C-alpha cells in the first residue's frame, strides 16, 4: 500500500455515465489575470485534468437504487424500501485564472453548475409504490494549481500540479432546510489521518509529476483492497436524521459504489440546527486510475418527503489507485 499524505489539520462514482443535455464550457471571466495566451492555455489544461473531469460522474447515478448501491454492505432496515438516484442532465463550467508574479505559477478556480433530477422510489403507507422526482441545481468549486513548464522555450506549457478538494451542493440552500458538511476525516489504520475543514484551501499535489512542492500535501496514492475509515461532520437544520452516503469506485466497466454511512453522534445546537457525525469503513477498489472519493449528505426530507425541498451538501477528495 502506498499512501502519500502527511496530515496535520486542514472529501461520489459511476462509469459510462449518461449525462444527457447541455455541457457548456464558459471560458470567459472578467477576473482572469495573465496574458491572453496564458489564460487560454491554463483553461485548456485545467478542463482536461483527470480530476476536474470526473466531478460530475462522482455525484451522479445510473439507476434508482438503495443507498448501498452496488455493494454487499448491510442496509439499515429503515432504508430498505427506499431507492434513489441523482441524474445530471446538464452542467456548465466556468474557469477563472490568476497568474502569479513571475508568470511561472498560477491558480485556476473551477466553478461548475449542475442541473438534473433526483428520482426516489418508495412505498406509501398503503403499500403502493411511487416514483417521486425533484429537479435540482447544484454548484461546486475547486481550485487547481499550475506550473509553467519549459518557460523559455517554444514548447512551454501550463501543467496542473495540485488540486484542492471539491465542495458542492444545493445552490442556493433552501431557507430553514439547509445542510452543510463542515469536516471530513479519513483514517488509514496504522498510517495517517487526514482532517479537512476548509476543502477549497486544502491542496493535494500530484507527487508523480515531481514538478511542484510548495509545502503542499500529497494526493493520496492507494493500493486496491486497502482498509479505510471515514467520518463526516454535518450541520443540518433538519430535526430528522440526515442521510449520508460514501461514493467511490468508478471505472469504465460500470463498477459502482455508494455506501450508507452510520450516525455515531448528534448534538442539538440550540439554534434550530444539529451537528451530526457519520462514519463508515470500506475497502479501496482495484480499478487503477484517477478518481474522486466523496461524501454526499442529504436532509431526510430530501428523500422521504415528496413536499420537502431538495437540500444536499457534498465534498470530494481526489485520489489515485496504483
């Protein structure tokens, strides 16, 4: 097993995804800095980055399934009749660049807006099967660091060398029914613990490139079959326990992983919100490549109440399987 991250403070996946509808790259932005050629090159490099490209497949589904989608894990009895899936029908991308003094390093902020439908299959009190649909708009942000390689040659190019985590969710959150992930901890037995509370300012460098250091942590490089544990802290305006799912394990052969996380603690904050911690254990898949592991938090009303608004929060952590 190889795990490259030193931790001192500082988190969803399908294959052959049917993303119907619009996919638009909005490469304009008044906040861009740098020469026109640098801005264009940075945006092209970032939008082709493997981690940036798999955000949408991480948080979408191919089918309406129980929360433990495609796994052999135990399903909570209360969840057994519930099947759901998030289907993305379109997304837009906006990239804003900032070239640092010296023109050798830059930051690109990648903003995506997703539209689609959450489909829920349930059983009514009379035993009837119903299919409920809720349209949604989610927004996400991640930052990517780049380095200019071969600066003084005709072959100079901008290369992504580190990525922040991605943070996303309902945009805007519904009044009185919002939910927000505030912390994610990843535990690897006998190795390290990763604690993240500020995802877009926590960078993981692409160590395999060997071109950038800058004091950044290393992007996790994992071996298949490694035992892992993750817990997630959520602040929610819902008095009913939220639903939190772990998502991981996408490849081009259609392998899926969506796993129910268990509530381990709850605190009433006294201001109409609740702080809850969820946890689960899992084993890393054997599919090699570049992926995102994430947590997907949904208010209970999002899934169990056809009249309640759609309200979700999700974080994603880039990782590599060797």
